[in-house]
């Protein structure tokens, strides 16, 4: 008798193979699972809707020798808004590549799945700017994976706030403007973007999305969060390169902003209704 397992899972990858099959990569509460949905692309296949890209479904899987085979897939949530906008879809693809690269297991997998579902919900509904959602996902996903940036205070003099700071991604440390200058590092965070970064890294799960950031703050936060992610992963991500082709002007702004005078904070908390 074949062994079956039932699990919820988010479809991170759905690749057409053969005549009408879908090869799936799922993020489940226990980790990544590869599964084949045979005939899923055929007309009236009962597997069609539940095995689409970014579907969150309940799966019944047969355990195969090399890969699981999908026996049933019932949809729990579809993020329709992702399919309406190329920028949203590109960011979702980046989320998926990042989640697959981190390949979480055990309790971390469950936490990574919940984070990703929440980010996809806000992205799909257009409830937060994509640049902010990108930085939130990067910083939280890295923190869950064991790469929490040290943002408590300046690593050299313990200064906590006031003026510009530098987050040195290569060392994962924060330096105040004076200490950064001694190390010949340029400041890349103003008060608002440092507050936003601390909020994203340290806030409780339920309050993670309860903040807003100006465009300039989002750009600074985004540049630092991305650099930290790439340093931690130590490898390029194809989906990020594509996202940059959509965001090229803003990314240049963010880079030039690092050397520009830093303005007072505009970081504020809001309540989600
Ligand atoms: Zn210092």
C-alpha cells in the first residue's frame, strides 16, 4: 500500500513537464517538498486550480521514490492580485526564489511560510508599497534563517540614536557617523530608515506590517536590506536581477541617496484596520 501524507503548502514553482504535468516545489510547514501533479494542465483536471503558481492549498501526496505525486489539491487561498501587475509578480517570484534558497526546515519552515503568506497577501491586495514589502520580507526571512543584523547600537561606541548611521553588511554591524568615518564607511541610514529597520527586525509577528515609510525611507531601507540579503546568501538571484530591470531608476536614487544629506525622520507607525 502506498504511503500518503496530507499537508498545506504554497506553490513556489510550477513548471510544465511532459504533455500536461506540473512539477511543483512547495513550501510546507515542515520544509520544501518536490511533487509531480500528473495531468494537472489537462482540461477539467481536478488538480488544475490547486497547483497553480502561488496557490496555497491542502495537498494529499503519495510518497514516491524520488518525488511525491499529488493525489489531491484543494485551494485554501489564491493571491489573484499578483497576476494583475508585472511588478507584483516579479517581487513574488523573488520571494519564491529566496524562500527556496533558504530551504528552511523544522520550526523555521512554519515561520517562513507564515511570513511569506503574509507578504503575498499585502502585495496581492496592494496594501503596502512593493519596495517596503521587499525589505520587510528580506530582513525577516534572513532573521528567521539565523542572520539577524546587529542593530542595537553602534558596535564601536554604543551610541543608540541621533544622526546618520552606517549598517556595514559585510560585518553585519551598525556604526554611528563618527565611528563609520574612522572606518572610512559611508552612512547609509538616516533616523527614519534605521527606526524602520529596527522595527522590521524586532517587532512581533502580529505588528510587523503596522508601519508606514516615506518613499525616501523605503529606498534607504530597501538598499540596506538587499545588500544584507546578498551578503548572507553569497550568491546572485536571477529573479532579483529581473526586478531591478523594473526598478532601475529607484535603485539609482537609493544609491545616490547614500551620499546625500540625511533628513529628519518620517517613520511613523499606523494601525492596520
Ligand atoms: Zn559610534
